[in-house]
C-alpha cells in the first residue's frame, strides 16, 4: 500500500508539472515574441499553484474520468495580448505551438530516460520497477496532452492554428465559441468516440518513441489499478 501511494504521488506530481511546463511554454514564447503580460502576472514560474484553474484543473479531470475512464485536464490558460506581438500572425502561431511542443519534448525526454534505464525490456521487467511504470505513464500523459491540445476546438491550442489560417472576420467569430468549446468537447467525447481516437493516437505516438503497445497499455492500466486499490 505504501509503495502504491508513493508511486501515485510521483505520477500525479509529474502530471501536474507536465501541464505547468505546457503553460510555461506559452508564457515564455509570448515574452520572446514581445508580450510581457504573462511574465508581469508571474506566470513564468514552475510554482504549480499559480497555474491551477477551476475548470481545466478540477472540472475537466472529473468530467474526463466520467466519460473516458481516466482523469485528464490542464492548467490555467496563459493570458496573452496579441497586440504586443511584433508579427501578430506568426507570433500567435509560435505561442500556440509552444505549449504542445513542451509536452512533445517531455514525452521524448521520458521515453529516452526509459530506454536508457530499461532498454528493450518487456512488461514483466518494467512492472517490477515503480520508476519504469511512472516513466511510461508520463510519456502517455505528455503525448496525450500534446494531441488533445491540438484539437481544432476553441479554446484549445489547435483552434488558434485554424484561426491563423482563416480570414480575420471569420477567425474572430470562430474564437468567440470560447467556453462553449468545452461543452462541444464533452459531447464529442461522449457521442463520437473521441476518447478512443485520442487513446489510439497517443499509443501510436508512444510507439513512434519506441514504446511497445504492450508496455504502454499495461503501465497505464497498472497506474489506475493502483489508484483504485487505495480508493481513488
């Protein structure tokens, strides 16, 4: 029981830091592009408390647990003022993609560390190490965060990419979907099997990083099995 609690504590702490790095990527990119709004509000920090959001950090994990069977969410969106950008369209794309890029880099980093420590080990060998389970779990989390955030539904990052390709008036109307985008996501998760496609896309991404489907699926199942054992 004690080892399960320690493993889950490590997993959820690293999960939290994954979404923190995502938002930190947005904030740092915005500052680099000429907008100091996030920096002035103290968002260029690794302090997770600053990045907690009632919708993305609390509501979304609850709702995704109901619809997907596992918790998923994010941090408080970084405030950005595009009028401060030196080249608005280009810089908006840079800032938008910086968040998912931060997750891709983390996924690659965790995968590299896993390969260095475990090589081509099968599930049975990985299962004997809590560290191996956590590393695979973090590759899963970061790959999923990157893919999820690139969905073209406001206010996710993917909607900014689409908006940058649309005429200005159409893009502005598209962005106004705003909070309703979360409701659209929930409907899609429930009625269009979006969760299944997200999972398959994540597993394919993990395979591209050298993690077999057997190890990936088994590690994620083990994490949630441990969570159920301690009543989470």
